[in-house]
C-alpha cells in the first residue's frame, strides 16, 4: 500500500486503542489535530465496529446492512467521510462510503 502513497504518512501508535470501547475510540478521534486531513484507525472489535456503526449517519446503498450482517470480522475495512473539525465528530456525523470484509 505504501507504494501507492505520495509520501509516508505520520504514524502514531496509540496504546489506548487496545480493547477500547466506543466512548474511548470517539474520544481519541475527537483529540485528533485539525491539521490531520485523513485518519486511519486500526483496532479491534467490538470497539471498531461500534465506532463505524455509531458514526454512520448516511451511507451509500446497502453498506450499513452489509457491515452489520458481516459482524465486522478481522481485517474488515469501513471508509467514512465527515466534514468539520475532528472535535465535532459525533454519532451520525459521517457517511459510510465503502465497506469490505474478507470471506
């Protein structure tokens, strides 16, 4: 994947992600500096699935149903978009634009 990027993005290893629940994950998103344009959160379940589900206010097609039906297994990817500052991200503030789960 790195070969596809123009430059290596800044990487932060956040220990608070380990076994974090929805509230803790949302707080971490809200702490993100506004100079960060794109944020990739890699973590485990059930927290990451809960975060993606909670942030989804709108979605393309049947993506929410597919995401929830899959159970969000290991290696799943949910892509959400939102506008405004990170500190304003809250339940229903994002649009789910892509979802992929291994079979």
